[in-house]
C-alpha cells in the first residue's frame, strides 16, 4: 500500500511518522517551504515568541512521541498549580482547576456551584441545541457566563451561541452517552481536573516539535510542492503536485477547508463545494511586554465586558519567557478588527491591558492568523451527508477536534486504520 498525504502540517507529519513505524509506504506534499503548518516560532528581543499555538498539553500520545523523538530535555513544563482566570465585573475570577479550587473560586456563587454539580440530574445533551444552550441547561446560567462560555469560546474564537452542539460538541455528547453524565467529561475536555496533563512549550519554540517529526521522516515529505489535483487511477489515485505525478492507493487530506476543496475539485466536486462553505474565524495575536497582576496562564474576558480583547496568555509567567504577553483580537465577534493597521491593534491591546491589570504594556508586534480557527458554527451544516470517494479521507481540525494533542491522536488513529485495512 502507498498512501498520499496532502499537507505537511502537524497532522500530515505525524501521519507520515506513524505510517513509517507501521511499515506502510507514504508520500506527503506541503506547499510551504517549511513543515509544521500553523505552528511557527520566532524570537523578539531575545525572547521566544509563538506565532501559532501558545502552549500544548503533555497528553499520553504527545508524551510518547516526544520521548521517541528524544525531545524530553527540550521541554518547559508549567507549574501544575497555575490557574486560568476569567475577567468579569472588574476583577479576575479564578477558574476552578481542582476540587479545592472549585470550593474557593469566586467565579461562581454558592448557588451557582450547587447548580453546576446538579448536572447529572439534567436531561441528555441534544444535538439540535447550540453549545451555549446546552451548557446553560446542563450547568446553569452562571457557570456558563462566568466560566464555560469564555473558556470554550476562547478555544475556537467563536460565539458558543452560534455553534451547534452536533458539530462543536460531538465528542462530549459521545462521552456523555458513555459516562452517563456530562460533568466529568466536560471537566476533562476543558482541562479542569486534578490529574490533567501538564501544559508545556518547547525550549526554542513549539516549532521544534514539527521540525523534529519532519527530520525523522524527511525522505517522505516534499516541501515547496503544492498539490494541484487528485484523479482516479483504477483502484487508486494519481496526485499531481508541482507538475509531477504520484500514484497512490489511499489519500489523506489534512489541509484547511479551502485548500482541501481545491485539490478535491476534480475527484469529489460535491465535497469540494461543501468545504468551501465552511467559515473560519480570523485572529490577530498582539505581543507585548508587561507585568502581570497574578501568577497564572492568563485570562479570558467575559463577553459582556466592554473590551475588544478576547483573552490574554501570560507566557512569561507560565514558561519563564521574560515578561511576554500575548493578547487575542478578532474571532467571530469582530473579524474586521484583524485587518486593522498594526498601530490600531497595538493601541487597543495596550490600553485595555492597562485598564484591566493596572500595568503598562509595551507593544512588540502583531501576527495575523488567516484563515483562522474553524468556526464550527452553522456553516458546518454543509458537511451533513458529505461523501468522499472510497480511499480518500479528511484528517483535519475542522472535521474533528482542534489542538496539538488532538492532531497527534488523530494521525495515530488514521495510521492504525490504514495499517489494519
């Protein structure tokens, strides 16, 4: 069997790695000159800056892969006691990260805590609900507005009121069916549990992770080689990339929806049309130097607060990167802000950071993230009933979960399915 992989981001790289370990021949094509997709790092005034994911969790699959690549000594592991905050009503409210934290947090009143704990007594989650409706019905209005909404919305850069549960929470709904309630799996999904995997970064930047995977399988990866089309070829397919033709038995597409639509246009026109309807939420990451009012990973801002900033990551505090702070602007709420001039974004973030924390912020730079985060909103209805030709599959952050651990997990799963098949 020979597998063709479209995309050399983290999913495509990890899939190439796992296929090699399974003894399956593969070839991957990446249009960019460097591997890793959205995982990019750099330096600003001597400090490592993440231009993609700010951190990741050292889950089982990630930890195993890090060990196999001999990267353990290159990790920076955050203090497991560091909290996350939600800024609401003029103060920082600690998100409960443990049973003890749940008891002491002022993000929820006593009645709000009692209401949240009553979730197992509520009815099952319904796919027809939005994420906001489901969370509010299951955990209570206070828990949704003060904790779950800001955190969940921050992960996607989306408004949970615009995210149908059947798309945004399909995994949680499945866990609820298995666990008998949503409270336990929801806490696990949000990382709010005592035995959660630690947050990490790589010493020289998170880009080091995909680079190490690439070095392990570089003979299988073609950089600077955009895929132009895919055509049927008997029982398999021909991938045309940068003018060259590659015959494969199976195809795995790992690219963003618009790119995937382009390469699937010939072989799966209906699927390509559906993929083009998916919306993404553009995000601007604004980097500043600033002191922090507390120890923690940072904060999300409750949506009824009068600020443009969505949330802030305190990378300096969490990972010893001087006084680096990353603020997020745009998302589903104000996508037009992402294209504003750099000076305008700098002014917004620095002013709002000082108002919220009391500390002056020194602007460093802006990174605009296009197409952005998959919205998992009502545009995902386009995927209902979508069919792909036999031998072609999608392995992406818009057909399953986002995040580095999820990308590693899916790559390993797909490689196992191909090996078994």
